[in-house]
C-alpha cells in the first residue's frame, strides 16, 4: 500500500490519537470528522481533510473508522457503500456483535471487506495511545488481516487476531469492557467501605496493588482519576459498554447475574445525572456512606 491510500473517519479523543500516530509514522491521511474543530486540528497536524465520509472512501483503498455510537457507524457504512475506491474498512469502534455483522454484510455487497478491529487499553484516548499501552483486537479473514497487520503494527506491537469473522473481536471487546467496569464497580464499593472504617485511601490502594486484589481500577483509575477527583470521561461510555455486554450474553442465552447487577448500578447512577464523569461511579457508594475517597 502507498502512503496515499489511508483514510480515517472519526477523529475524536481516540480516533484523533490514532490518526495522529499514523501521521507521526510518516503516513499520509485523508480524514473526516463531523466536528469542524477536529477537522481543523487534523489539518494542522498534516492530514488532508475531506468534505465527507464518502469523500474519504472515494479517495482511499483502506480507511479506519472510530466513532462513538453504533448508530453513527451504521450511518457511515450506508454512506460509503457506493464508494469508488475503498476496498477495506478497519472498524475500530465498539459496536457490539449485531451491528458489526450487519455493517460487514452490508459492505460485502459493495465488495468492501471489513476488519473488526476495536481498541482496548487506550484509557484516556491520546494518553493511552501515546503511552503505547493500547492493543488492537481483530477479527476478519486471514487475507484481510494480513494486509492490514503491518499498518496496525506501525501503531502498536499489541495486535491480536482472535477470529476470522467480523463480530468476533466485538465479543472479545465487550468481555474486556465488562470485566473492567465490574472491577471498577466492586473496587469503589470496597474502598468506600475501607474509608468509612477510617483507612487512608491512598495507603489502602497502595496495599491493594501489592496484593491479589490489584486490578485495572486500583492500578489506574483510582490514582489517576478518583483520588484527585477528576471524572472527565463521560459515564455514558460505561453505560453503553455494559448494555452491549448484556445484549451479547443474553442473545446467547447465558445467565448474567453479575453483569445485570453492575448494569443496574450504572443505570441508576447515570439516571441521577447523565452529565457525570465515568469514574464518578464512586459517588454512588460514597453518598450513603457519607465519605469521600480522595487523596
């Protein structure tokens, strides 16, 4: 592939970080985002800005997509289906199995192959991408994966090909997200208990991280976000991710009592204030305990 064949649709926090890293690696990008400010930022970084998602697909053989909601990804797939040049769509969004399979089936009719390629481990978007702590979880045919793999590895060494059919990587991603959200939720419950009992929260978290209770919340979310009371990322992301997990497991006819309990907690917290931040889930446990976890 040449440097002129890569497109990127959706340059928000995560997509913008990935697109920026492609530019830093020497690639030439044609991008589109619905937000004019983001388009301007990418232009200043050296990308060519297209007038629409369809214009990206008409200019590029391979295009990445990184969008915040399944409905938006569906709309983009409809828009680009008639593109004159696009042959491979690398879908980096978290969509759930059904949406991913629907998009892949729809684009296959237009001779556009899809690599299901959600991103994991990129907490904070640009921060996670810049730190190199993220991974691509991929599903698609061996041939399509082989064509895209070098491009993915120019961004991170952490590339996992988990299946040959689009949708399989979405299953892996919703499992990852459910585990992460569940760890955060139970960590909030337990650490609030510790603070209520008089324990210093910073000292408690340090102790947990030297023990078997260590998890992604105690290692990252508490020190980075909860202790300094910085809840910037929207809670709606966690609600969406748990909904996708529950839809997936229920469609398979499997019991999910733990997932259902976590979903109820997040729905209740979100209903109280839809604008609250992701890690402010700790407040759900703080209020009845009349304590604040900070340090």
